[in-house]
């Protein structure tokens, strides 16, 4: 059976519904996705003599099996497969952990090649896998997989589709390939999937990174190009009404907030579309600035919407916006995936006839059924969480809609321009008046008594506590703390207190119920995963303990810490961790030493590297498969330039040299 580039993976041999679902979880839906699903590293399967191996080195060793393989079991689902291998005049012990099935491939007196880690003192090898006898100087790709899909299965499928690399066109235009020595798509695929050596792999990766950035920039700048021809609509807001809003606030805006509001007001009055990015640290008051923008649009006779990436965050915004604007007769609605069918129908009708002035929601706002009477302003919170097409679809809900994007993690202005295509950036660096700096400390697990003492002290004063951990349930593969066990232990220790559990896998309604109870003071200690990173604002909660803090990135730790320190009480944050490497120690020392998000963002960008567990989704940066926008910043800037030149010469990408890129962008719209 002949295969086409955009055929479903279910057309492949060995892919049934279960495997297709596992592949979908990795973002692989078609043959195209498989071809461009690249390894994140390679194992160099080079055979070396024992005398040339250093302790801890990974390499292939070849010899003759001299003892029967034996499998011993210990613990839960844990095993050790052991046998001896004669290499020249030495006998080496080989151990494979948790791979008992390999014993069928091991035969006494037969040659065998093992890839593993050499232990010089014990003259032993901890095996990672068995390799073919002709594996000298080959590079074995290693892919990101899931528990539902094995590395071996993915490798077989990629090998099955590799011949189709000839069917691809070229995303990178010919002149850029010639001038900058970038490869064709076919060369990129073969060089990434089956590199001949390290140099070939690096050349392919450089081109793959540029190709990925170029597609992103094409998509983004095409949207900007479409909007650039529109002059926009000047919005003549009612200044007296806005002044009444200012008088009603129980606090005074900071200098930075006032400046951001004024910049937005100037934009709204211009006969061009506003495209502004509002950067502000956690708790700096971005939502209040957004409220001013929305209210001014409403007083000018327009509707406004705010799209947030999670239901919790949408609820948080809704409550704050309603609290500030409802007294002025502004009709506000909340629309999420959990909104009932009846309520959704009412909201749709009232948005269409203009009864609703402001709507706060999630992705539900971009559904085709949602139509506005006169949408004038779209605010997108944590913009990087939404695809370019999703942002475009929201803006298409009105005529020449002004756009304000917000991010809680500050990033350099040049990077912001490349990633978001904004024409203007506003920054909020000051925290609201009355906020006390959070006192932070990094402690090891041996210092938990100090943490428990602080918990007792704050509970006695009537305060509430967050306890955060990276895992929901226990795992046999790691000794990390998990939320379920922590909740049980803390409930047993603090018997007089209410200790609840919150995790991201709970139904939306259940999460809302727990958070409402915590906000109402009915829960004293909330044990949670990073689901509380955004959208939780409880002024009485002034203590946070983050277990296994070294498993979070700098930005994420700062986001989590930002959930406290929102009231007038002194707040405290403990990062509990026993880091095993220097970079993890550096992160903890930095985050414990400062509350300045701008300083932390700069340090984060310095420390963060390809493959680290920093979580771009939490760091204000979009996620790319092969490219790293910090390490490969030069290629990102180059891709932005290439996209701009390409679209200037061929705005609709109709020329032959751009046809494949246009086809890929159209295909990607289906899944973004």
C-alpha cells in the first residue's frame, strides 16, 4: 500500500487505535509528524577496548558470554539480570536492571555487544541495551516517549516512513539555504533520524531549529501582515467614567500601573489596531490594568473579552473584574468548558445582542458559535499558551479588534518582539503598596523540623498554608514526595486542622469547590501540585512549602511563590530540596535570595538549556520541539528576518519556492 505524507498513522503497519492514541499524545497524527519527530539526543555506539575506558564512561563492549544469565527479583517490579562477558583476557560482570526479558537474547559461548556504563573499580558494566554486532561508530537516536509508547516501537515506525522523506518539499527558501548553508527538508530528516556522525547530526539540527523557528515566524508574521493593512478604529472612551473607576478603587495604582494604563489609553485613541504586550511580575497588578482597558472600551461603546489558558485563572479574573466593574453597570459573563449548556446558550445570545459588555473565558471563547455584537478589545493572558491561529480566531470575532497580551514572566524586549510580534511593550516592575516582601529559604529534608515549627506558628495565628509537590501519586520509578501521601501525613500530624488535596487531574467542578473552600477559610492546609501556579489569590494564605523544589524551574518556583504575599501579613516560602547537581543548587540559591521576577527571569534565561526540566509552558516562553529560544537566539532572530523578507516578496505564499511551507502551515492549523 502506498503512503502519502499527510496520511494518518493508522495507515502504517502495526498501528492500531491504542498505538495511534499513544502517538497522538506525543503530537504525532500523520506520517508527516513521524518524519519530523526528531530525537532529543543520540547515543554514540562506539566500541572501545577496556583499557581505553574511563570510570563512568558510556560505550559498547563486545565479548563472549561465559556464564548463564540469571534474573533475580527484589522490591516491587524490580529485577536484575546478570551474566559475565569475556573481553580479551578479562571477565566483566554485566548487570541489566528491570529488563528481565533480555535473557532470551543471551546465550553462553556466543558473542554479544552491550551498550552501558563502565565501572572501572568493579570491572563491571551496567547495561542499557544490547546492540547489533556491527554497531561500531553508529549514533543511536533517543526520542521523547510516554509510558504508553516504547522507544523501540517509535523507532520502528519512523524507519517505516523514512523512505517518504523524498516526498517532502522544502520549508526553508532556496536563497536562504544557499546563503546560510541550511539543508533541504529531506536532508534535515535523514540527518536528524539517521546521522552518520556527530558533525552530520549537528548540521541537521541547526537546520531543523531554523526550519521550526521559520515556520513559527511565518505564521505569526502572516497574521501581523494581514492586520497591518487595517487602519484600526479609534475608541473615544469616556474619561469621566474612567475617573469614577479610579475613585472607587480601595487602593492607589502604582506608578508603573498608571504608566501602563496611559500607554493603553493612547493606543486605543489611535486610528490603528493596538498590539501591546503587558509584562508584569506575579502579583504586580496586571489584572487591574486590564480592567481599565476593558472599561474604557465599554464606555466607548464596544465589548471586551479576556481569554485565559485555564479555568482556574479565568474564574480568578472573572471575580476580580466583576468586583470592580459590576458597580458601574457593566454586564460581565464567564464562559469555560464547564459552563452548562443552558448558561452557554444564554451567554451566546447576550453576546450577540450586546447585552453582555465583558466576557472572561478560556478556549471556549474561540468556538464558532460565539459571536459578538461589537467586539473592540481582546485581552489574552499568558499568550504563549495559545497557538497563533487561536489568537487569530479570537481577533476575527470583531472588526479591527485591539489586542492586549499579558505575561507574568518578564522576558527581554527583543525576545518578546520576535516571539509575539508586538509593536509595544509595557512593564510593571513595582508591587502594590502595602505588600511585604516574601521571606524565602532553601532547606534540605533534614531541616523539616524548622518548617513544621513555622507551620504551627502561622496556623495558630489563623493563617493558611500551601504545600506543593511535583507528583500526584506515588511512583515506583522515583522517590519524590507525592501529594496524596503528603496530604495523609499532614492530616495525621495536624489533627485539629482541615487538610485538603488539589491536583490537575480532578474534574473542574471539584477543583473549583476546593479552591472556593480554601478562599473561604474552610481549609487550613492545601496540598497541591503546580495546578495552583496561576489563578489562586487568597490573601490569608501566607506560607508555602514546596517539596522537591529542585524539580521545578526558576520561573515556575517564582510563579508558585507568587500565590502568597497577597495580603498585609508577612509571608514565608520554604523550598525543600536535596539537589544532586550544581545547576539545581544555583537555581535554589537564586530564587531564595530575591523576589525580583525580572532578575529571576534574566537568571533563568542564563541557566536554562535544551532538555532541562524548566517547563517552558510555565516560563512565559513558547515550546519548540528542537529549538531553544535562549541557546538558539541567533537562529530565532534570523528566522524572523527570513519570514519578514519572504512575506514581503510573497504575502500569500503562492510562489513555488514557498508552496511546501504554505502547505505545512495549513496542515498545522488543524492541530494547533
